[in-house]
């Protein structure tokens, strides 16, 4: 979770013991710190939620692109998928599907990949990204979550898409940060009420939808990283932006980018957001290092609106000076992967935090240096 400053998470409804640590680096010359976060003590056992009302799920084939409109100064020419494109990712009920079969994935997060955010020793070049993808699994089950905010380098994104196709790595693209990371604004009620902010977001989203329409290297887009409910403004925003996205590319899937029910002030709000017709995939972020399935997982699955659940972020602190070494983290990653790739339970996969060069030692973001964990993610399954 990249942040422009080290912010405390809001406390969950109860006062449980700490639930692990997270490191976030986003601005130059700010030292990485480990933030305590909180567990929600009341969790709900269960399986995936009941099927949503018919109006809450968009019909998506994910296999065809509409005719391309003419390019203008304001509308970049859409790019159709090239020959030999990756199989499209689609959603059917609470499953993510590839080639007609339930799909699972494993991989990484990065907000420093494009050189637009992070300290100088963290920022990656296009060659770095290509080498990173080359070292991942190439069997169609590898994925990365990349942050790409308004004004970031489109040439770098084009290069990442080309590398993803070459190495058969799927991309999830997060369009904005709800917690003020990488120079973005907090997405509070005043932000949602600001027509100018909404228009800026929509223009950024529509530009990317048009540019990459038909590009099957993208598994899905994600509206926000870690949004809050904001009195229902989030649900209304997802309804509106989902309709706008459908008008440009009705086959592009969208994830919610949420943390867990406690972050949205309860299960009712979490379910409300995921019943939006603009949302195709529910999101869980967890840093529960001492648990296999996060204690928040059952509540997320039970309130996903009948949609598949991805673990968009999970993290385990390891390295020199830690209680857990790289081999220990690799073992924990494998245990979590066994749960989070269980498509029969409504999960579809998980993305580890984080691939962030320059963060050695005892850290949560040093997966670029952790060969045992890389091997575990490459060979699982």
C-alpha cells in the first residue's frame, strides 16, 4: 500500500490485538517504517455469498472488442489484441475463468515499476520490468498488480504490456489511490462530491480503456487502492464509473480494490459496494502474517455479492534481522497460496506485497531479493 506519508489505518469496530505489519515507501528520503494494524475481532464463518440480483453483475464475454473509433487528439487510438494474444480473463458467478476453466493466479504488487513513484533506489526501468516478468511463472497463472495514476508514463505502461504478453504474465491495473499515496488525494466525502475530481478520474479511466481496448494481457482494472465507504459515496461512484466504463469497453473487468469489511465500517457496507453493477471482482487486503487464511477472509467471501474474491495484497515480513527468514516466508506463502487459489471456495488468487528494489534487510517489500519466495510463487501448483 504506497502512501505519501505513513498513515495509521482506522481502527476496526472492536479493539483486537495487532495483526501484523506493513511497510510503505512512496516519497523520496522518507524512511520505511512498519505500521501496526488491527484485527477485527468479530469474523463471520461461511462460504461465498449468495448470488446477487441480476442487475448487480455485468454480462462480459471478455473475448471481443467493439469497432475502434477514430483517433483524435482527445481519444487515443484503441489497440486491438495482437495475434497470439493471451486468453481473455472473464467472470462467471464467483469464479474467474480462463479458457473455459476456473482460473487461479499468484504474483506480486509494485508501485515503483514505472519510475513515477518511489525513492530513486526503488524505481525500475523498462528493462528491469521485463527481467522481472521473465523470472516469473509463464504457465498462464502468473500475475502482477501495477499502480498507474493520472499523468504517469504511458510509454512505460505500453512496454509493460508488451513484456506481459511475451512472458504470459497477466496485469491488474490500479487507477488511483484512495489513501493519498504517490501524490494522490485521499478519497473522502469531499473528494467524491467534487465534480472536477470525478471528471479527472473518469478521463484517466476512459483514456486507458480506449488505449487498451481488446488487450487481453490485462486481467482487470481496479478503480481505487483501498477506498472507504464514505457514507455510500463509494457505491454511487462505482455505479457511475462502471456505466461509463461499459460505454467504452463492456468487456473490461473491474475490481473494487477494497481491504475488508471493517475498512468500510461493516459487512453491510462491504456487501453494498460489491453489489454495484460496476464491480466484477471483490478484493481483500491482509497482513495477517500468523494466519493462513486471514480472519477477514470468511466475511469478505460471505459479502462479496456472489462475485469472486482476490487477495489483492498480502505481506509477510522477512529477511536479515527478522524472526522469519526468506525460506520461512516461502513456506508461509505456499500455505496461503493453498487457500487463496481454492476456486471452489470463491477465491481466485493472491498478490504478494511487494516487488520493491532498494528495501533489503528485515522488510515486507523485499521480494525482489527473496529467491526462495520467488521460487515458491513460480512453482506452486
